[in-house]
């Protein structure tokens, strides 16, 4: 299907939510995506994009309009009515406005949903829009195609047909407004083998003509036509024929989506274990710089059906990631759900030190949202770990290793963390792994310290760790131990006399601390 146009977008969103001040290129100008302006990042070259002027006063948006024109964008959306119309016309950029109180997040969500729906890929959903237009033209009523969950998959844009508030709200959110009456009507439609005429649910809404879409006994969705009182005499026959065509399109779309998802899953599996060609995956996903996010069920929690719960966690992660990044790669491996999160590439990196924290906050917010949603729906605590951002997909295995290590450090009080937030603990944990794998690194006096404590009831290990932590200050160590400084000095002398450890040697002190801390797991 052709890309969404400015005219089609305005027809869907309507003049109430989005007002068009000027469109020098006309209503046929393509709209490919909605972007949030980030003052700390260079403006990307994005032909056809609508740029949402976040943090920029409408009256001061002239420079942003010029920059958008240079970047090939179709238009700029400002908040308020005093936008730079003359500047927009001079540079051939559409200027649109939303209300002062509008939330940029909500505006972005609405526009992205509308643009994404009208620009559906050639998996079959794009053809549903053409079918909706054809049914609307033949029946004389605005048409929508929905799935069994009442999500709107496609809708008509035939001009001049009457619509009501339910249709407007449904298209804006790509979801039929939830109500008891709507649910009752849906059950009537799905329970009938023929088109059903349904009365209006309120004075503000219009009647409907609807039919279920089925294939082999499975209900795939429904087609709804707004009845403004002028439907064609053969509208029901048209709807029956349309349902048959819609069933084929929906089955084809499902097959294409599952194939696409399977291909992405397979690529991600190989990418995570280091056997995939990074350039091939980058071309398919359209990303370079990424980080790996790892999600896991709390290992201490009791989960009756862990395998099924893990698959449900995969669904939650995939849904949230796709809502933010579109087509996405998520996979379940070894009891962990992994997702790639796109990050700014080196060429796009901000020139201020604030950029990385901003990217971290966005990724962390996504991880927190998933942990919260998954915990509520699965009734099991979920942990989320974020690896390092890597400049290309060749570094994904390293980012995965980061995420896997961070997962081992998470607990009830810290359910989400990036590798940078727990870098010291990550380093110590990795040192522990290396030292346990290499017996020669575990040789030394630390075992004598622990053996002496176990055999004679001494407190050498705790005294040593307190002394190390106090910067080898006896007074500080004594305070931490709640003993007299002379007691602390005596114990340290005994370590040297009984165990032959030279605490005056800085190298020996360092190795002893590391071995006690990492191998002896002595942390006080």
C-alpha cells in the first residue's frame, strides 16, 4: 500500500486533535513517521517525517522549521497557535498544531499509530485498507476491519461519509473504546453467521452493520460499517463478500508476520551466540548501535509452570518493544528473554555528556515498564538487566555477557539495572568466575585465614576486610568492628605471626583482599 499522506492523516486524526496551518506541498505530501525533537541530538535526515517540536515554543520554531526542511521532512508539529506559518510556507514545510495542554507523548502515540496503520507493509494488512475503502464505497458507510480483540487493523478513508465519536476514538488509538455495550455487540456479531444490524449505543453514535470474518471455523475478526441512514440496498451482500476476502488477507498477513518474526528470532539467536553475520542482521533490522536487554523470572520465586510463564514473559517483552520500535527481535534462550534495543550510532551521538544518560534513562524506563507490567500479569517478580551499548551488531555478544552478569546481581531491592550502575560488582563477579576457573589464581594465604577462623574461632577474615575497607587505618577498622584499636592491632599482628602474611607488602595486601572478597565472598 502507498505511504500515508498528509491529507489521509488529517482525515483520520481530524481537525479537533491536529490542526493544519499550512501545507505548501499539498495534501498528497507523504508522511512516513512521527519523530520527537531532541535538542541534544542532531536532527536526522528523515524524508517524509513529521517532527514534533518538543521543548520549543511555537513562536520560536522558525529555526526548527528550516532545519526540518533541510532534513527532507514533510512537516513540523508545534504546540499552540502562534507557529511560524510564513517560515513554513517559504521552506515548503507543512505546519501543524496541537492544543497547549496536549501531552507530546500522547500526540506521538496517536500520530505513530495512524501513520503506521496507513503505511502497513505488504504482508497483507496493507491490502486490508484497500478492501476497507472498497467496502465503504460499495456500501456507502465508513468501514473498519478489526481483530477478535477489537484492535483496528484497517479503516476506510472515503471522503464525505458520516462518522461518529466511537469511530474517531477507535482509529486514533487503533482500538475500539472499551465498554459493556460494545462488548455485547461484539458477542452478537461473533455469534452470528450473517451480517448483523446493530442500533446506536448513544445519541452521539450511529448504528452499525457488521459481520464476522472466519476461516475454517476460526474467528479472525469482524468488519464494521457505520450506518448513517444511506447504506446501499445490497450492503449486506457486499459485506459477506468482503468478509470472505478479508479472511484470505488476514490469513496471509498472519503467515507473513509469523515468518518475519521467525526469521528475526533465528537471526537474533545466532547473533547472541556469535554465529550470525552482523552486517546481514543490521541490514534486516536497520540498526547499528544497540544494547542487549535481558529479562528473567525471579529465580527465588515459586513458579508452577515456569516454561509457560516464560513464554508469556516473551510476549510481554515483544509487545512493549514493538510498541516503541516497530518490527522487533526478541528471543527466549536458556530461561532468559533477550531483546535488542536500538541506540544512537556514533555518527548520531550527541556532543554533550547528557546524551548517554538520556539514552540510558529511555532504555531503563522501558525495562522498568516491562518489569512492572509482566510482574502484574504473570504474578511473578521479573528482573531486567541492560548490557553496554555497542556501536555495531558485532558487539552484541559482549552486550549480552554484560546483561547476563547484571542479572546475577539483581534482587528485590534492585529489580532493574544497567551494567554501568553496577560496574564494580560486575567486575568483581567476572573476576570471581576467572579465578574459580584458574586454580593457580586461587592459591594463597586467604584459605589459611578462613581455616584459622573456622578451627580456632578467631575473627581474622572480618578484621582484615574491615582494615582493608578503612584504607588500612586501624582506628577506622576498630570502629567498624566495634572493638578497641589495640584489639584490632593484636589481630593483625597475629595474622602475620601465625599465618606468615606480610601485611606491609602492598601487593600481598591487594591479592589477599581480592581473594577474600571474590573467592571467600567476604564482604563486610
